[in-house]
C-alpha cells in the first residue's frame, strides 16, 4: 500500500499537535484580583513576608513611586520594613479597588488598579498603580510596580 507525501505530513502534524503540552489559560483577572486581596489581607495582618511574596524575588524587580525607581526585591522589602512594619510604626488598613487585568501573553499581564489606606474610617492615602506580572508556576508575581499618590 502506498501513502502519499501529503497524507504523511498531515499525520505528522496531527501527531505533533497531540504531543504538545496544553497550557491552561486560567482567568488572569480573577487570579490577580485574588492575589491582590490576599496581599491586602497580609498587609492588614502585619505579615510583611506574605505581602512581599507576591513580588518576584530577584534583583530586577522594580518599584517606582514619588519620582524614584528602586530595583531589587530586598531593597523593597527593607523599605516596607522600615517605613510601615518596624516596631512602633502605625500601619493603616490597605484595600485595592478598580482592579483591571489585561493579559499580554499566556504568562504576562498588565494590571491597573487603585490602592487606599484607611485609618479610623477615613481614607488617608490613595492612588493609582500599574503592575506588570508574570505567571510563574501557578502564581502571578509582580515584576514591576508603579504607584502614584492622589493629590492631597
């Protein structure tokens, strides 16, 4: 029995297609919104390690605020530790609002949202932020955070 070259190619394409691993698409909007809700809960519980677990733990992680760029997970951790989590520091309650996620690829996403810090029932600081996230395993991790404050 003779098989045409075209039939062989078609069979090969089908075989290769079946062998390729399937990547679950998930729901980046829901996953990142849940990550931010968990992050705010960690902040509010005084768990800096939990809050920082959403940032990629490497020297290229970047954070922009107040006209300054900071690089590296550890310097960002140290900043939060000294500014908000040191003994005797008062830390306001954190919420995230208006979370919007735009998938860029299967493992990269852009998120825009707003933060609000609450004290005694009043908002004491707020502003928009932008995150660039990468899906690593089953978690989204923040590669870049650009946070601005609303005018007083």
